[in-house]
C-alpha cells in the first residue's frame, strides 16, 4: 500500500530551511537570550535586594512601588528607610537575596569612581564606615564609569533600550512601507480609476490640507515636540484630523462636481508613479543628517527617537512590497477573487499582501539592526535618548574622553556588534528560507 504524500506547506518548509542555516539558528537563540535579558533586566541588575529580612520582618525592595519603609527596631523604635536612595549593602540583614548584579544603571559607587578597571583593586564601604577591599559579591565585574556607574548593569539595561528602539521604530517603518508599497504595486498606474471631478479637486485638497494642518501649525508642533510626548501626540493627531477633514471636504465637492458632463468621465490615477517618485525623493535625502537635525531640535526622548527612525526607514520595505505586489496581482487566485466581486481592499489585505510580504520581513530584520546602529550613533554624539537613560551608545560616549578606560569601549562595542550581527544573520537565514526556489 502506497503511503499518502503529505501536502506541501510553505511555512513548514521555510522553518526546515531556516534550521539548516546553523549561523541563523544560533543567532535566533542569541536573540531570544537578549530578549530575556531585556525583559528580566530589573531582576538581573538591581541595587535593591530581591528579598531582605530586617529585624525579623520580610521586605521585597526590588518589587515594591512605595518609597518608604517603616522598620521596627528591636527596642521598639521606628526607623524610616527611603527605598530609592538607601544603600542596602550597609544594612545588617538577617537574610538577603540579591540580583546577580547588585547595581543599577546611572547610580554611582562613589568609592570606585573615575573609571575603575575590572582587574584593578576595588574598594568597599562596609557597615562600620571603613573602606576595605571589595568583596567578590559586590565587585564591579566589568569596571565602572566616571561616577562609579557599574558597566555591567548599564549593558543589561541598555539591551532593553536598544531592542525596544529597534523593534518599535521598524514596526513604524514596516506599517508605512508595507501599506504604501502594497497600494502602489497592486493598483499600479492602470487599475485605480476616479472621476475627473474627484481627482482635480483632490490635488488642491492635498496641498491645502497640508498647509492648514502642518504648515500653519508648524510652530505649535515644534513647541509640543520640545514640551512632552503626550502633548506632541495630541497636537499631531489634531493636525491629522484637520488634514483628513479638508481632504474629505474636497472629495465630497469633487463627487458633486463629478455629475457635470465633462467632470464625470473616468480617468486613471498613476498612484504607482506618484509613490515611486516619493520614494526616490526620500532615498535622495541624506537620511542620517536629517535624523541628526530633527533629533537636535526636538526634546531628547526615546519616543521621539523611535518615531524619527521609523519615519525615515520605510522606503526599502515599500520598494520590496511594491515589487512583489506587481507579481502577485496577476496570479490566478487574485483574478478569481476579483471575478467573485470582492472589494479591492479585501483582496489586498486578505489575499495579495500575505503572499507578497516575505521580502519585506527580510528587510525589516536588517532594518532593526540598522535602527540599533542609528540609536547608538546618536547616543554616542549626545543626540539620542535623555542623559539619564543608559544605552550602549551613551556608554561608548562616556568612555570617549578617557582612552585608558578601554572597558568602556570594548564591552558596549561588543554588545552592539553581537546584536547587529545577530539580526543580519537572521535576515540572511530568512532570505534563504523564504526563497520559493529552495523547496525541500
């Protein structure tokens, strides 16, 4: 009896091809490890104990949201401890459980300030107020910065910032690039029809909408960008509403005008040409200089940095999606959906786009690595995140002025190198796995 042949599944075949690429598979595990470090950062590096027993009472300083502990002494008196500034290493605890790294980022150990090497003698202020040799439990294993900041704690928390900025900024770029590329590729220059009245009035509507929504309100938006993220988001949403309202008014007038004899004739809108020229304009701009300019005039913020990177890195994704949509739109299942009378938006989102998104996923993977490099570069020159936020780039910047502090350059540089290489290898693995020519 012949065995029944299993049906071909593209996802299973892609995963099988990806597992054969050992560097890509190893990079995937490294990325999962980095993600775990980012998620569990407060449990890995924290200057507050995870658990401490003082005078017979149990406390969990690393998990509490309060700012003050009232602890009863053995003589009945109350001792107040301010949780965020207390040096928990100085307490005589009955029992204590520390995080693997007993320091938090951007909090100085002033006994070991001014760049202490990982291999040099480190000092410790004990419970009696005496400066002694550093116990191994409290040692700065990767050295310290100018104010005695623990480098290992900074690297742990820098992982969270770098991965977050890379993922969210490329999510913004992917949303813009995939939608723009999908519409450009699916409709092309010969599949989007509109009446002359709508098209003629839409063009001045776009210019007037941009003028009243963004040009006139540019000062308001600039001030909001410097003030706070919430205020800027609110003002940006207001500008988008004004822009959409003006476009709607002109489209409505165009619909009424389309009833006139000459204006009711159908015409093709070359949306692919418009979007292709827009992409070319973006590609011709010096993107990194543009990012530096916007970052310099805006208030330092992680949110601003993610938005800036996302809004300037969508063109590659749009080009790949457009190219795939130009191929997919002529396949039989798309023609069948059109023959069944499905709405064009449904055909794009439910049928065409899922079969054209594979090259964009590869570009997104490489884009995350590029976003991490951009963030590190901006933080290195002091234009990235706020000064109180520790990133790998800011750690590199801290060691730039002291060439003897080699550890401030080597270890953050290794973190950037490993993370960027990991994403690049995963991108190459995805490129091979999603290649339809490589079927197992």
